[in-house]
C-alpha cells in the first residue's frame, strides 16, 4: 500500500491511534518528514502539536545511537558526549567549533520553524512521537533519547510504515509502537508515498499555526 502524501498517512494513523491520547497528551513530530503526518494526527485527536528537530554530530555512540543535539518542543537537548565536548578545554578546539556551529544551526532551524513560541512542558504527559516512517530506527531512537530527558509519563511512537528489522529496537525503547504497515522488502520510506516531499521551514511554521491551540502553560 502507498499513501498519497503525508497528510493522508496522518489521517489513517490517527484512526489507528484512536483513544491512546488523553486530555494531557501532546503530539510531537520529527521534523522535517514527520510534520505533515503529525499535524493530521494532532488535528484528528484534538491534541497540541509541536516539533522535534534533530541533528547528528561527530561523536558516534554506535550504529543505532549517533550522538545528537535536538530541539524538543522548543527546549534544547544535548547528548552527554556533546555537552562534555563543548564544555571541556581537553577536547580538540576544531571539534568544539564544529559542535558550536552545528548547535547554532539547530537553534536557527528551530526559530525558523517555531518562531518565538514558548517551549512546551512535556513532563508527566503522554507524548505521541510521530514520523513519516521508520527504516533503520536510528533517527527514532535518537529522538526517543532526547524526548525522554524531559520526563514524559509515556511515549507512544507512531509511524505509517516501518521496516520489519526496526520493529524490535523501537518497541523496546518506546512504551508503545503503533504502525500501519511493515512491508518486506522495505527499501526506503519514500517508496510508500506517491508524493514524498520535505517541507521547508516556512511550510512547517504554517503547519504549526494550523494545529489545535496549545494550552497556556
């Protein structure tokens, strides 16, 4: 099965998710690819919507656990290795310069996508973490690691399609993993969409404005 686009996939995913969200739940989409899917999930379930922006950095933790920095619903997360490299004079100055540049680009990207809206408080909430697909699982595992640092009560990973080889790792890291299809062979995520595009920062910001209103914190 192929979806027409991210919006259609999001509507189908929302139907499968059903009542997994509650009045305190939040939908967080992995940007860029997951934004259209996540928006439709948030609209159909009537939940607040925000973004997780992720950048992988030069401090490998293993094939499925690259070191990363992230903007999680407006708050910054740095893996321990990244924070240590930025803080310590013992590290290579060229590496620190690279990491500073990368984190500055992440901040600029987050500002372009979210504007100046305040960070969303995720502590104690159910978070539905959405992407347009899961291939190796590395992006989703990094996103989960960043999201967990903000102490949500429960994390439900949701994606329209997932590679069979990725299912076990994501299930172990999440409280629940909801997917619609696990085709085999999988190939890459774009194969399962007729229209497969990555929204610009301007388009992502417009989608955030289209989402249900976020409650005042």
